C-alpha cells in the first residue's frame, strides 16, 4: 500500500460522459491528481477498448482496467444464486451485485496509488451511490468520498456536454441517449425516456440483449443446466467456469426472447422508479434452480430459504454486500443448498423459460411415498392422528369461541 | 338445526367412482343412512348434472347440490388475492381454497339433516383430508369423521370398480383414468400417470384448460384488468362479479396458453409430490395485481406483505382456513391493500402474461422524485447524509474487524 | 386552519435550557415569530407549571400547553401493548411512543397560528429528531423543519448557558445536569454521565421512579391487573382509564423497585447507545399480559405475534408511527388479541414482577387435554401417526444423506 | 454394528416406575429381550446409582449407563446459547435439548446389541415422544418404535404400581409423586399437581434447585461470566468446560433464587400445558450473553438473530434437532456471533439476575459516536438528509392519502 496522498483521488471511470466530466472538475475544484479505474464486469465488446488513452486525453494521471468478469460471476452472482435472491419479485439484481466488486477494485487502486480520496459518478437519487459508498466505508473507512453529481451545478446531459466541450474533452456520442443503461455479464438495465411513466408499455427500442418474443424461433429449444450445491456448473453437459456459462446462456436465452422484466421498484433512497431489465441467462439458471431445489431441499429448510431470500435480496439491493448480515446469511444458504445438485432441462419458447424435467441423485421425491396406493413406508392410518393433532389448536379455539357465543361461520 | 342422529352421515359427494363406492360401504360397515352433498365450485359443465339421481341409484337417502361459485371466488379466492398467496413460488392454491367452503356446505347439511357423522373420499396421503377435517373440527367439533380411503381394503381403482360392480353401482367411465384431477372455477390440477416422475416432462395430453403455447395465436392480445382495494373488479372496462370475471379471464387466458404450472411441492403430510396446474385467469389477475401493487403500496408495507404472503399461502395450503391466524392476517392484508386500485394492461402471448402498463389515481410513483435531474421535492445533498448513516453500523463493524486484524476483503 | 405565514414558527417547547435557547436563536437567525407548544404527556408535577410565562419571558409570541396524558396512553401506548412491543428485548419504548403525539400537537398548533415552520430541540445523533420529523412529514409535508441543534455553533451545555445568559433568558438549573432524561407517564429514560461506558454499572443516583430493590419492602405485594382485548382496564378490580391505571401501577411498582432496565441499544442513526429506563407500571402490565396471552391466544397466532412484535417495535422505535405499515400491523394485532381478556395476579418483590395466577373465561387451556391420563377428547394413539408424519421430511432427508454416504450423527 | 436382531429392543431407561414397568411388558407382550440404556445428562446425585442392578432385577438383559454430561452441554446446549433460544419468551428448553442426545445414545446401543426395536416411556400427550422418535427416524429410520404409554392399559400411576408389584419389580417410592419432573445439568421441569390449573400460583413445595427469593441472601452477589464466540467459557475468571461451568453457575444462581419460570406453553401435539422450570445457571448465562451481544453484534445481524431465534427455539422444542434446518440455522448463528467475546458482570439478588457491566475488546459501542456533543467521525448535518430520505416513503404515502381526501390524523 502506497503512502496516503491527500492530493490524489481514484475515480470509478467508465469512459462515458458522466464520469469523463468528473476528471477536469476534480482537478479544477479540488486540485486533485485524478487516477481512473475501470472494472470489466462484462460491459460488452468495445466499451473498455482504448479506455486508458481516453482517460489520458481527458486529463487523468493514470487509468487501470481490471478484468473482474470471473470473480464478478463466481464470487458475487453465485452467492445470490444460492439464495435465489430476486428483488421485489422480479429484479435479478444485476447492477446491485456488480457495484461492491467495482468499489473493491477502486479501493485497491486507491491503496496502490496512495490516494486519500475516491470519487464516483452516481447521482443523489439512485441506489448506486449507496452501493459504492458502503463498499468504501467498509473496505477503508478513512477514504474521503467525492460525489460530484450530488452537488455540482451540472444537472443535465446538456450541461455535461457543454462542460466537456469547453474543456476539449472527447465525447463519442453526439446523439442524446434516450435511456440510462447499465450492462454487465449478468444483465442490462434500462431507465428513463418513455419508461418514466408506468402507464407506458416499454417501447420496442429499449431492448438490447433479447429478441422480441414474437420474433423468436417457432421451434422451442431445450437447454440442460447442471448444478452443484446450489450454483450452476454446466450447460448441455459441458462444464464451464461461471463467466463463460452465463455468457453462453445469455446467447441462448437472448435469441428466444427470455428474461425481460419490467418493474416499478422501491429504491433505497425512498422513491419508486420504473426499470426494465434483460437477464436471459440468469432467468434460465433461476428457473432450473427453483425446480431442482423443490426436488432436493427438505421442506422446512425450503420454507425458511423462501423467507430469508427476501432479506438477502434486500441486503444486496441496498448495498450492504460487505456487511456482517450478508455473511451470516451466506453461511445459512451454503449449508441449506448443499444437496442442490443435479440437472434440469429448461424449455425456451417465445419469451418463456420453463423447467420441464429434473434429474438428480439427491432427490427427496419418493414415488413410493407420493403415489396414492399402498406403500411400504407410509401407513395411511397415521394420517388420522396427524390431522387431529395438527388441527387441535384451531379446534380448541373454535370450542372457546362457540362457548363465547361467536358465529363460527362468519 | 335438526336433532343429531347417530344413524346418519353426510358424505362430500362428487358422483365419481371414489365417492360413489363410499355410499354402500357406509351402509354396510357402519349401518348409516347416507346423505350426499355436492358443492358446485365450477367443476365444469356436466359434472353435476343428474347427481341427485345418481346418488339415489347408488343408495343415498338424499343428495343436495349447492351453488358455491360466487362465494368460492369472492369469499375464498379474493382474500388470497389480497395476500397474493402463491405456494412455494408457483401454486395458486386452487384446490386448497375450495376445500374449506365445501366442508362448510357439508357441515351445514349435516346440521340440516341431523347427521352425527361426516365422510369424505380423500386418501391418507394427500392434503385434502386435512383441509376437509380441519373445517369440520372448526365448524362443529362434535361431528365424527369417517375417511374410508385411509382404512378400508379398497386400495386401487380396480378394487373400487370391482366393489361397485358387485353392488350394481352405475359407473360412467369404463376406461382407466390416467391422471387424478381436481377442477373448479379457479383452476384444474393434475397428478399421477407419467407426472409421478419429476424427470418426465408433462405429456401433452395432460392439459385441459389451456392450449399449447405453440398453438396459441401469433398475435398478442392485451386484456385490461381493473382492481379495487387489492381484488379484481373488471375486465376490459366491464364490471363483473367474481365468478364471471374469473370465467371470462380463464377463457381469454386459456386460448393463449397462459397459466400452466409444473411443480414438485411439499405436502403437509410430509412427502413431496409432483403436480401440474392450469390457472389461466388467475395468472392474468396476479400478474396485473403484482404490478399495480408495486405502484400503489408503500415500501415497508410492500416488503412485509411479501413476507406474510409466505405464511398466508402456507396456512391456506395446509387447511387452516378457519383458524384464527388466517383471520388476523386477513386484517393485515385488508388494511395493507386498501389503496391497490387501478387498471393494468396485461399482454398475452404464446403462454406468457405480462403486465405492461398501469393506470391509477393512487400511484406512489412520482416522476419528479424518480428522474435523475433536479426536482422540487428532493434535495440530492440529502443523500450524502443518508448514505453515511445508513452504512454506519457496517462501517463500525469493519473498523472493529480491522482493529482485530481480520481480512476485510475476504 | 390559519393562512400559512412564512414569518412564523412553532417550536416543540419544554421550558428547559435546550429548547429555551432556540427561541432567541430563531428570532435572530431566521427572523421568525416564535410560538411554543408543550404537550403534557405526564412529564411530572411542576414541569409544566408557569410554562406560558417562561416562554413569554424568553421572547415567545405565544405558548400553548396541551393535556395529552389520556390520548398518549390510550391511543399510543395501548396499541403497543396489544403488540407487546419491546425493543431489542428490553426497552418498553416510552420515549418513542410519545414523540408522534407531540409532533401532532405541534402540527395542529402550526395550523392554528398559521406557521410555515416547525422547530425542535433534538440533536443530530439521536432518534427523536427522526420521530418528530417523520410526524411532520406525514401530517403536513409542506411544513419546513428547523433543527438548530444539528447545525448551530452551540455544542455543549456550557455554550447554551452562555448563550442564554447573554440574552437574559431565565435558567432554572444552575447546577450541571449529569444525565439526559426524558420522562412521561409511561417511563423515564436516562442517558449520559457515567452511563456512557457500558463497562460501568448504573450509579445509584440515576434512578428516579423506583426504589433500589434492596430497599423495597421485605413483604411481597400482589397486584391484580384486568385486561380486555389485549389492553389493561383495571387494577385490583377497579376499572380505570388508561392514564390513571398506568399512574397507579407506577406508584405500586416503583415502591417495589420494579421496571429498571439497562440496555445498550442500536439507534436508528447507526450507532449504539447506552440507556437506562424505569417503567414500573409498564413492566407489571406486560408481565401480566404475556401470561394472559399464553393462556388465551391460539398457538399459530401466538407464534406469528411473537415475530411481528419485533417489526412493530422497530417501527415505533424508528418513528414510523404514522406510516402505513404500523396501521396494517395494528389491524393484525387487534384481531389477534381480541380474546386476550381476563385477570392476572402479579407478585412484586425486590425488583421483580412475576405473574403467578391467571383467571379468564376465554382460556384455551384444557386440563382434560393437558394432563397425562386418559381424556375424553384426546386419543393418545393419534400421536403415533402425528409423530411419524411430522418427522417424515427429516427422515426422508436422512435416508437421502445416508444413501449419499454422509455421517448422520455428525 | 451388530447384526440386527428382531428379538431385541433397547429401552430408554431411567430406573423410575414409568420405564421399569415397560421391561416386563415388552417381554410379555412382544417377546423381546430388553436392553436398557440410560444417558447421564446430570439427573443428579444418586439417580443413576445402581441402575444396572435395578435393571437386571427388573428383568433386563443388559443395562448401559453413558456419561453424556459434557457433550450434552457443549454440543446441545451451546448451539442453543449461540442462538439465545428461548421458547415462547420464557422456557430455556432444558428438556428439549436433552432428548436428541439421549435418542442418539439409544440408537448407538441398539446398533451395539443389534436390536431392531427401540422403546421409550413417554406418553402420547407430551413433546418428548416426538423428540425421541424424530431422533430415531433420523439416525436410523429402520428401527421400529414401541411406545407403550400411548397404547397399553396402564393409564395411571396406581395401575403401574399394581402392575409392578404383581411382577415383583422393586419400586423405590411408595409415596405418590405430586409432580412430574425432568432434571438435567441445565434445568429441572415440574408439571402436574396444583400446577395443572393456571389460576393457581406455583406452590412452595415445587421448587428444588432454587431457594425462595425471599430466603435468598440480603446481600447481592456479582458473578462474572466470560464468553467466546457466543458461548460461555469462564466464571469469575476461571476457564471451565461446559458441564462444570453450568454446574457452578447453577449452585451460585440457586442460592439467590434465580431462574424460576412459570409458563403456560403450547405443546407440539396441540394443547397448552402449564410448566414450571428452574434454570439458575442458564438464566445467568443468558442475561450476560444478551448484554454482551448488544454491545458486540452489528445492528442488522442482531435484528435478524432476534427473528431467527424464534424459529430456532421452535425447532428445538419440537424435536427437529437433527433436521437440516437446524444445521442451516446453526451455520447462521455461528457466523453471526463470532465476535460475541468478552466478560459481563451479572448481579444476583433476591431472584433477579441483572447484567450491569460489560467488558470486551470487540465492542461496537463508540463513546464518540454516541454522546450528544461534537464528534470526530459523526457529522450531525448528515442527519438532516438521513431523516428526510428515511421518511420519504411514508411522506409520499401521506401526500397520496391527502390528495385522496383521507383524514391523515385518524
């Protein structure tokens, strides 16, 4: 770790307009030497090409690009899969899971160059500021945070372009962006534009990773996903590391229009927002996983996992990735899913992913127990006693209410 | 209420083989006068036609058919909708919600004819025995229960046919049924046959209410569902009572292949079972409702409703319909959903139902708050303080761990 | 409601140093006409005497004292009792429950005098700022909030005295206060001084409402508390309104040293704090209530009430009194406790309150069911089936693990 | 493991009347060779002396006494302490925690002698039958269970004495026992007699491990308990293994009348029962632990631990010790309590145990953060933004309700 230098800042840099304008601003307003870091979490081809040059041209003292694709999937996404974490019934947490690992790369680079400051390009209305800053707070509470978009005079895209042009900063896109997007290996999110009114259906131009289900093939495709201890390990029989596995399923799912989500969600900072997401591979993985879990997890554990999933999703969504509670819940889910191993066939057709067949050596399903005829290990006479005692508390309450003159059928 | 008569029994009667054979058996083995009751919860055209004659021909002393379609939907299904109750992530509880109202009709008829006994045709391995008997226990704990399928010597369909033929009981179906089915206005369930192995995909011949998504129209259809206080009240602008509303949406959803579910579920009596369900209208209603709730329910209430839904679904699935806890949770959900009023457009296409536009006077979504520019009511500078205090417990824990020499990035 | 006047502020006023110095400060720094309001929630004899004169002498334009004792107990404390809300296992929420009703009195007075501003004397480190301001936000979101202690240059008691003396403001106490206290009819809280270190035992001089248990009478006293639908209604057979009932039990409990609590608690704003509380009457009421509930509440409802209590306590502690979730949970608890009616004898001795006998017409306890001999309504043979099916999911999981070669006894 | 022998049974044997009469009964009615096993979990001096001879005199083929005191405390009680498991707010689970380890000793002995049967002396109305049998089911699902008290003709103590005398079985106690008791190193439970009516206060003769608080010393005693990672490790500075630590605290607590509990609880088999418990050492350990946790556990983790405690206690109470969910929750609690290390002074006086001072290197309490003055690391101005955003969802809901014409102050 370099000696801490109060004249240096490390900026979470994307190369886009939003973070590019921060470079001169930090120099002009804080007199800092600006070092950039960009984590590659699968933003897509071309996004990170030439980033070092671009940063230099914009006035940065250095720029480091870190390949985080595999650790992003295996260390961040996979724990969420073990928990089957989905936020508010729909959102597969693509952006939420990426921010903490990006914050870590940034803190690591701050330590490397000896910066006393970190900066990000998130606004004051979103969740990402929280996810970045809680990461900083946890990983190095002594770092000072600068969040220009919360405080400066630049309040629109036009202001930013104007600011950049005056300083000769290269701006790729001249056309106004309609949507605000965040893409990584797991998903892409879209906000803004016509999406800002929940009474609008998502326009066709918003989607990027998935074809319109109407344009998907007329023939269904069945993909087989293999799992071990609650996380995916293979596709159609081929073992793959996490990043390649997700990329492959994205491609397959995308061509069938799988994984589109449209949600009005509750942001941590108190307001509701409309978001549209595409997570083709993730949707396939979760569909298979849900089914495999139903076959391999014991009932009470399954029920508790359903409840704790809600908490886990909330923790990840709200940026508490490094907090102790996530670690404790991870311990729970690791133990709870240790038998979730097997293969599931998932059928893809016109926007749907449907698990249709499950194969596992660790099944808790017993044909002998489940079928309605005689069985070796289940004595139907046992049920009489079970039903009577199971209902006893309610029956006693009914007798009490009856004695008190209440109408039981109301 | 008639004087209780220890020589009378009221049987929950369907007219099918399973309950028909119980009539002579109760007479022969218990010496009871058998009165039948059949509740119409929308089993379908023809199912209840001529039931009185059939019962008489089978030896019953009486048979009463009660139309429960509207109360089934409005008094049983609608409270579950207010809770958005779904069991184990998939099952819309169609059979679970019907059993308690059938048990009530049976207890009412037992009181009418003065019977001291009630009987049902459920086996000892399923959930329905529990749902019926907990209803009896609650509504009249003095009634004695007879459950022949748990105890008698008849253990297969062949045994039952043999038993019926020896007594000259009319049996409609000569062909063996492949699947065990339960149908009402809300859904149809299928069990047995090839479904008994989770490694089998559901065969094409199992489905009854929905077309194969591949055969659904190539043009999407948009249906508008109106809601008031958390329950549906209209379809495409036409106000409808519950039973007609569900029937209409079943028809619309069915022709688009909407509402198929395939699940390995945990039965109350301890084993897992594979079930396949069709709930076309219910799936559309829930899709719209989920979206309308996300726009109209306050965040903390929404989050708690997500958690309590799991408990509510469990209570309904396990037959505790009349128990005090369901009533207390209903009080919660009634208050929590009182602003869930508005209209949602749901798009139906090749097996999918997707909410795409929401209109409500009671929205909590504020464009002004959600968009990323300046707003009159949101000061982005507030976020700095929010983030710092929100993360404080984790930051203090990190400082403690750091002081204790732990590796924070692990 | 008067026309809103941007030159007026209503201050939540106590007459103490902390709020007195705010009066001149608001005039000097904001140029506002200061109107005071003080809600009587049972701060104690003398606390509110001469408050109007004091406020006038300090420069206030008006001062209104509102008697809130009965609504405080019956409308704020009683709902919490129905939920048996206790924060972090110990704190009976005395201060938390009072703030919302004080905020409401303040908003009402702001409407009466037409003030556009409200001000309070809470610091930026405590919970009370949240409780006041969430009340304002909810009851009139247009009111502007001024919280001088969060921002001004006065940062110690000495600064405040200095500030007051320079302006000739009358200050009663010349002696430095050791502890920061908040008292109402339900409780008194103590913070600060030697309590700031959790490694210190609470000094003897901190306690005000309760005698040292060592000095309590050597003879125990038994007090009988009557309840109806989950809230207390009588003491030793005498029906009493809420405020008088609590006052009476405070007196009885206090002389036996009952109701002392010492806790390190998690504040909403992120840090831990040490607090010491005295709630003599409340402790007696809860002890009896817990016991009466165990006798009258059905098992599943009791269990859910245990869980939701934690959420309810959190909501009240964090100032979300007027939020929708509290209302929805109140609906739950009102239904869940409707049979919690009866009398409990509570024995007071040397600091302890112990319920020892319960009488109720609505008991769910059945001697016949509970005792180990024969009973008319419980067939012990039922237990065999119950146990077998209850354990079945675990047994199947064990069989699976055994087949997989795991060590079952590990 | 010996070859399984269908002529052998292993009985969980105590030497008391209830299990002694089972020996001849098993021989006479099942023709089995009876092998006894008694686990020493601290039943008390003398209880297990001469047990082998007694069993032989009663007709047993063998009798094995196993010392389980240390594993009982360290492997069963300590995980429950990590979870701070208390059932229905009061019961410290003393009997519940012992049954699974006794079942395991019995299964082990069944394997040793090659028995195909296991038998116990629990009735059909209690929880213990479930706890024993779920242990058997899990540890060896092939063992056949015999539970004579659920089925035989002996239904009272008199019947049993009569049965024993006819067979010349030695019976120590000639006097009728008033209470049904279960004692181990952790606690003693009392049921029956005058306790069967919740309207009776517990009679003075019921208590065995604790003096009447009125007879406790007039001088308080302070005991210091040391903890590491959520479990106790020392008393007054002396490191002790679990069994000796508990024994020591039992002795100390008992002489101060600490640890008496009187509860009407919900049994698993559906009815309520009145129980009286003495857990002097356990009460001291939990009091200190609760306080140490409040100082060392991060807020969100603390809150989740409060909720999951309720589930953990339920699992242990209902005999699901070996089930997968307990293991998963243990993983959670082990991680969640890893910093709960330190020392607490607990003051014992006239029946009360009160933590009064905590010392730990891993404190999360910060005087700088908690006190109301300035601090280096807390900017009070942050609170303004925090409060505004924290309350935002409620404020938006209020604005919506106001627009809809609702009365906000209702």
